[in-house]
C-alpha cells in the first residue's frame, strides 16, 4: 500500500473520531430543549382554565415528557420529568374523573421510586399522591361500582316498565 493512502486513511479515521464527541455533546444539548418544550407545555396548560378542560391538551404535554424520558433515561432532568408526569396525570384526573389517570400517576411515581428511592423528586411525587389520597381511594371504589350498560323500557297504558342492565349484580330495594 502507498504511504499516501495510509495517511489519508488515518486522517479520515481521525476526523471521524474527533467529530463523534462533538456530535454527542450537541445531541445531549438538544435534550434539555425537549424537556423545556414539555415544561413550557405544562406551564401554558396550567395557566389556561379553558385548555385544562380538554384531554388532548393534557395528553400533548404528557407525551412530550414521555418522549424526553424515553430519549434520555440517564439525563439529570429525567427524575424531574417523571415527577411532572405524576403531576399531569393527577391534574388530568381532576378533570376527567378517569381512574386510569390516577393509576398512571401511581405507576409513574413507582418508576421514579425505582430510579431513586431517596431522591427529592421521589419525595415530592409521594407527597402529591398523599395530597390526592381521595383519588386512589376513588380508584378502588369505582372499580367496585356497577356500570350501567343498557336501559330498556316498555310503555303500557297503565304503567311503564324500566330495566337497567348493569355490569354486575347489585342489591336494591323496591318502594
């Protein structure tokens, strides 16, 4: 092989090696901006009582935080992002009344606890869940409630018969 070719080959390899760390730090620098985008979404949402009425607004912020956590699981802001997710799920639950939102808040707090059991953000998430203990009680209470699946009725000249089809048997009294 010619000495020129060896030198050119080594020069190309050297440039690639030197270029790689710069690319990595530029990539990491873009991650806080993803976090900032999610944080900005949350701040804007919580300032607008009109926007808070729409589930898709909450889900947009939630998905931005999930995207950040998935893209940079080792980033220093990941724990804070998990805490913010817990806050968003609990906030969404207050508007939706959907027990799945509380369950997701609990799951997110558990993920945070797995990552750092003694961390500041873990303690904050647990405090938020304690503040919303009624929410977790409501989840178990709602799961024991019967759901109305169908209403049937027949009208006659002397009376009307109404039948409620429920998801499970219930106790009732006739008056």
